[in-house]
């Protein structure tokens, strides 16, 4: 018997006693299937994002778009505003595109097979496995970074988890031991174990782990060496100037291009480098200009190091695809990405006349 053969029973017992209560999650041990729409939205939100950060966004999103039909029909600006702060905005666009596939090509019926789920926009192998098992009871593993870390440590596997063949091998090993009557609980328990106990940074909580008695990494004191993963390339750094352009109780926003980084979102005008020349290019006549702070934002492949200038504009005309936004518009209409969160307080104070 290998280590994974011994895992299902203690793992499921641990999960039923320790699982967090989450709004999209069926009660552990109940063998109740999850609602596919709620599970799907949660899994897309949780990509690259922690559970604690998702909860409020999820509740707001579901209150505004409670059904797949509502999501399919929502306007993009409204969708982006609901997603504001979660980042990776193409996830939201793919959600709507997939909802339109379901309401159109699928006749409003959610695909109930792993293969059918994979055909939806933005749904990869992990997400398809999660939905198929949790919402439809299919015995398909859901293998993400958390799960790969858990399997690597329990089995002592030194395969590079960044390589597709390692992921495929570990997925096959999990499928072989997955209990057919509880595939959803099993997948969620693996995710929960990786998120709460078999931690990625710092010391794992081995004393609380249901696999602690047979985990090879613990026994061989290799939890710090596993999993093995190829180091990512260093992000490049870009210095930018952000222009907070005010006129009365409004601030200028421009819409980003429809493709590329932060595609289609509203932003405070900014440019690599600095200086006042961009204001001239944009036709902005400044009454005053002053530095008002710095900020930093880390994307997957680039870091923005930003300095902001507050500009009081003498002229009110703006280039195409720019708008003057008041405080109400910023709160309810225009989705400004969190890359500019460092300057939100400055903008709010200026618009309030402080």
C-alpha cells in the first residue's frame, strides 16, 4: 500500500471536522451536490486569489447576477465594476462568454460532464474537475498548486510540478484512490488541506495533518524541499507617472485598449517615464501640478513603480475615450483596477474638496 492509498479515509474525516463554511460549498459529508453556477463562479474567482479576499466579492456578484442567464446578459461595464478589485479581469469576460455559451449553444443547461465543462470559455482542467466532482458527482480529480504540493509531500515525489507530465501523473494517482461516492468532498478536502495545513510558505502544520502519520516528506524531514518547482523568470520593472487630472469635483479617466494588460478598464491616465509633456499631448492645460505620492503594483510578469501628479486642469475638453468622473461614478459605474489603489484616497479627498 502506498501513501495515497492510505489517504482517503483520514482525509475525509478531517475535512468533515475542519472544513470552512463557504457560501458555495455543500455541507461536508452530506453527499449533497453543489449548485453548478455557484461552484463555477467561485472557482473562477479563486484562481490566483485567496478565499478570504473572494468572499465579499462573491456575495456581491451573486446578489447582482444570481443566475447564468443574468450573467450572460450583463453589460461589460457593469460586469467589470462587479469584478473591480479581484484582478485578472479576463476571468470575468470569460465567465460572461461561457454563460452565453450555456444559454445559447447548450440551451440553458449547464454541461454536466468533464468534457462538456472543458468546452466552456475560461474553464481549464482543474476548474472542470472541480465543477464536475462537486456539482455532478463525477470521479474526476481537481489538481491545482495546492493539491500538487500535498501530493508531492505525502508521496515524496521529486517531480517538477511546473511540468505537465508531473501534473498528469499526480492526477492519475489521485483518480485511482478517489472514493467514487464522495469525489466532491475528496477534491475539496485536498484543496482545504493545501490551503490550511500543508502550507506553501513557512512551516506546514504537520501536527494537524490527517496524513501526518504516513507523509514521506515529514518522515524524511523534506517538507522544505518539496514540492520541486522551476523558478519563474524575474518580473521586469517599469516606472510610470500617473496623472490625477481634476476639474472641479471630477477626475479624468481614460479607457484602456480592448486588448492587453487591464484591457477595456478605466484608469487614471499614466505613462512610462514622467514629465509634463504628456499633458500637452493630451490637450490638458494645467493650472497647477504637484506630486501626491507613490505606489507599486505587481502583475504576473511586470511591476509598476508609480509616482502620481495631481493636476488641476484649466480646460475641460478631453481626448476620445476619456471621461470626467465624479465620486458617484467612481463608486458605481467606472471599474478602476486595483493597480491604482494607492491613489484612491488622494482622489477621494480631492473630490470631496479636502
